[in-house]
């Protein structure tokens, strides 16, 4: 599909004509979007990028196109998504969640952490599901959600929307049991998936799964139900193959010690 014009921002320069036009329309609507979200059109920042319709900062376009792509380039639906995201961030206090303190003995490195980047400079978040105390980690679902949002915000903070616009998520199921999920674990997982889909659109570059045999069987069943665009970002391997698979995307020196 034809490109509209050249830009110093590599992501904007890759926009199709349709994307460029839609992004401009969404940008023009920012005062109305901010008014609906906050009750006033004063410029607010999203992920460190001021949502100023009069600004020449092209990072704004990189942020806005995420909402459009997540909603099949339908401007009214993307506008609603952006409004709802801004409202949620205000209600959740997402901009200050990184200032909160979380119990390291509950939400430490055994559960998840951010560590360096992939070969393209994108931040990498590691998530673990095996050697954890589910009753402790998921006992307070709301607290877990706040911790996981803080982890996400920390990853997004590493994205400049100039050289990088997405991140890598690694999900390591080594030692996880098919039948070991508690009710709170399921509730937290379902809430988190919806929250991420609704409020962090198009932030996923690759999602790498290291799964046991039972996970492979489940994925084969679910595969036909997943959108092709989502499947393209998924990388599935066995737990034994995870380190080798990670090396396809991440330099050896940038892997965390657990995979050394």
C-alpha cells in the first residue's frame, strides 16, 4: 500500500496513506478527546507523550496509530478506546503506580521482571508461572493487578516512540501444572488480559511462550480461534527449547542470569 510522505520518525514514515489520514483526524480530535476524558481540553501526556494537537512532535502519531490499528482503523471506535484508556489511567492512577511499593517476597523476580532488550532494542519482560505460591501472589487480586501494571508501565517507560514502539513478553511455564490454577489465579489472569487489551494497544512485538507438553496440546486446540495478526506475534516452544528460542531474538549477553 502506498506511503504518504517521508518522515524523520521511522514509524511514521511507514504509515500507509490510510493510516496517515486517520492519524491526522484522530490528532485533530484530541481537544474533544481530552475534554471527554478529563472535563477540560488542557494537554495531558500519555506514556510521556503530550497529546497536543498543535504539536509537531511525531511521537504523538506513533501513539495514536496504536489505537487505530487495534480497532481496524475505525476512527470513532479508536477515539472511544483512547478516551476510555485516559479515563482508566486517571481512575487507576497509572501515572504514579511506579511510585508504589510492592512486597518483594510476594512480587519478586520469581513472578516477573524487566530485563534489558531484544536485538532491536525493545524492552523485554519476563513472566513466570511455575515456581510461585499462587495463594500468596494472587491472594489479593487487585494488588497483583497493580503490581503487574507497574511492571508494564516500567516497560513502556523504556519505549521512546522514535527508535522503539513495542516490547517483547516472555512467558515461562516451566514447572507449571495444568490443574494447579486457583480461582484467584484465573480471576487475576482474566482481568489482566482484558486490562492490557483495552489500555495498552499494539505494544506487543513478540510473545514468546515456553510451555510444557500439556500447553502445546491446549494451544493446538485454541490456535484456530485466534486472529492471524495475534498468531504472527506468538512464538511457541517447549520449556527445554526456551533458551535456544530466546537467542533468536535476544543477544546472549542480554539474557537474564536464569537463562545463562
